[in-house]
C-alpha cells in the first residue's frame, strides 16, 4: 500500500471541509434565516415565522385551531393572512400581532376555547427580536427547505381549481353512525 503524502491529505481534508461549508453558505444565502421545520409545535412556529418575516397585511384572521384550518388560498384577497395556531390560544397570536411595529387595518379574532392562556415562549421568541443566530443550522435548514419544496402549498389559482372540482362532485353518502355510536359509548 502506497503511503499518502501530507499535501494530498491536506487537500482531501480541505475539500472535505469546504464542501459542507459551501452548502451551508448556499443555504444561508437563500434567506435571512432558516425556516422552522414544519413539524415543530403543530405548525405554530412556521405560522408565526411567516407572519413576522413578511410585510404587515391589510387583513388578518387571528385564532386557534378553527382559524388554522382556513388557508390563505381560500380567499380572493391576496393581502390577507391567517394567524391561526392549532392547539394554541388566540391570545398568543394576538400578543405576537401587537408586538409588531405596525398593525393591520382589519383584525378578525376567533376564540372558541377561552381557558387557554398565552404561550410565553412563543410570544418571547417572536416579539423580542430574533434570539436565534442569523445564519441557519445547515441540516435543519436543508430539511426545512426540502419539506417546503416537496409540500409546497397551492397558489390561489390551483386552490380555486381544487375547490371548484370539489364543489362539482356529487355529495358523499358516507355514514358516520359507527363513529357517533363509538363516541357516545366512550
């Protein structure tokens, strides 16, 4: 076996270090900070991050799980944002909303569970400036960018076509009595 020269070893080591750094630099250049992973906190991190990083909309829907199911693509107004936190409180979303420099013209609030209070960790994270480093974590960022690419939300035209197709189909004859009986027994 032929021994490896010192120069060859340094070149291979340098290339081995340079490649991940180049990937890291490319991810960092894609935006000011990495998007949060979509799996974190039932999407609350992604919803709040998207709201705080974007411009202030004219109209905003603030709420909990019911509002989180409303997608922005369902509305004709492109300057409408949905700030719904599934499993969370409307108060958390309102605290983050109030923490911005400028408020939207119209704020619509949905509250169906009044006993949940605000989530202080989320409010702290999204109202008191970025506590995280400005450069993203490379692996977490790569996974987040891949997930957004793989599961990109439909644009307004695609969502409109999907809704029109759904409304054009016949109603389902699905019988949910089994599930209702099971729930009543429980």
